[in-house]
C-alpha cells in the first residue's frame, strides 16, 4: 500500500492533508480524510489500515494531520521535560 500517511501525513487514497481525528487509544488514532472520506487506523510506524467505523465518531473540526502531530509531540516533550 501507498504509505504516504506515515511518510508525510497525506491520505493514501487522495493525497489530502486534512483529517478529522476520531477515536484515540494509546498511540493509535482513527482518522477520516476530509478529501475523500476514507477512514484509517493510524499508528506509525505500523502500516495504516483502512477502516469503516461509524461517521458519528468524527465530529471534531478538521486538522492538518502533520501540524496536529507536531503539536502533540511538542506537548509531550514539554510535559516530559
Ligand atoms: Zn482522502
């Protein structure tokens, strides 16, 4: 599979950068592409898995996934300094 989610946080199906963050558990995220609606289990470095859970889980405002991840890393580093 095209691994663009892990390499540059773009949708493997349509190349979009914006996603809605859905359910989270541990290091894993469920995300839904704003461009094409594809949903992914996302847990780098593991290969993303296409999923099809309920749209009701995806109510958050869309984010640019790369920026969202960078912000999470920065928060983690601040909290663990
Ligand atoms: Zn897409």
